[in-house]
C-alpha cells in the first residue's frame, strides 16, 4: 500500500542515517484509521512516527490526474504521458518531502515541527500539483523543443 511504501522508505532513510528503528507495522489509530507506525531512537528518547493515508501523497496525485484528464483539447496520448510522469514525480517528490519532515522531527522541537508539517509541507504538495500541471499543460500546447527553449531562456535571464 502507499502508506507502507512511504513508511518503509522513511525507515530506510532513517536507518541509513544511523538511527535505530523498532516496532514497525500497521495499527489502528484513535480515529479508527489503519496507519503505518514505527519508533525511532533508543529507550527513553524514542519518537513515534505515524504515516497515515494523507502522508502518502496519493490524494495530491489523484487531484493532478483528474485535472489532466479534465483538460480539454489535449489528446489522450499526451494526457497518459503526463499522468505517467506526474505519478513518478509525485512518488519521488513525496518521498523527499517525508525525508525532510523526518529530519525536522528528529532535530527540532514539537512546536516547530507542527508548524512545518501543518503549513509548509502541505502547501508544498499543492505547489507540486500546480507546477507539474502548468508545465505539462504548456508542454501539450507548445511541444518539447519550445519548452526546452523557454526554460533555457528563463534560466539565462535570472
């Protein structure tokens, strides 16, 4: 499942960083949702990490796919290419977002983490939707070569 993939990739990131992981697996949260959870750290300093369905980025990918499918005047072939790229980018982007969130959990206080998680990281997912959609839409209208030229010219100007 998406929760398990997100949770396992988070565990790999933490283990690679030299952290100890324990008690990983699914459990039912107080709100009734089946979540993926694990603990990071040793004995008294352990922190619980909970990965819910919303953490997986699936909702944002679904919104982006729906926007692409609902776009008029674009061939189904271009829509399917865009969807394939959007899903791959969504998984990569969300994995990086989760890793950044975990870094904050392990290095900052709870208040800063809550602000970053509730505002910054959720907003970043919507930026992902907008940027990927706009680039995809522009690509469907002008083609790959013109998109590359535009990106080169914008980079040179700045």
